[in-house]
């Protein structure tokens, strides 16, 4: 069976959505009191970043918003892989729109880390990279 480029792109977005969810879940799990602290693999200060004043948006922790976003992408593209004709055009447009908004928000958060906090979180950078890839691939479908 030969897959079209569109199907491969949808599978890639599905996998990226799953990966993004797992990154956000990892941050969420280690941010909770009583768990081991969040460790950055490349010697950044993840703890300072994920506990900063910028770690919430309208009172909601960013890792929860990330899990919701990535779960929506994951579930939508899983469905989209197997039943692409069943998705209405407005839903496809909506997925591209939220991917764009997540991409813009990720850029903002990267700038906050670099220029305001002057600290970095490798998990946050990975999430921003995943968000960027999802947006680029979503536009290509």
C-alpha cells in the first residue's frame, strides 16, 4: 500500500501531537509538589522557568494548556488519518488556526525565556519546536 504525502504529513502531525502531549505531561508531573524536580538535560534552569510569573496564562498553567492543545491535535489528526473525508472544511481551518496561535504563543514564550527571564527550559524549547513543526506541516496539508 502506498501512502500519499498528505497521509504521511497527517501521521507526522499525529506523532508530534502525541510527543508534545508527553512533554507537557512531563512538565506537569514534575511541577507538582512532592514529585522530583524538573531536570533540564542541557543545564538550563527549568525549575525557575516553569515556576515563574510567566508560567500561567489567565491563571491556567501553561503545561495544562499545552496538554489540551496537543491532545486536540493528536486526536484530530488520528481521526484525520483514517477518515479524512469525514472532516468538515471548517475543522481543518480551525486546526490550522490553533496551530498558528500555538506557534505564535511559543515564539512569545521563547522570547520571554531569553530576554525577560534570562533563563531557559529545554523541555519548553522542545515544546516550542514541536508546535512550530505542527504549524508548518498543518499548512502543507
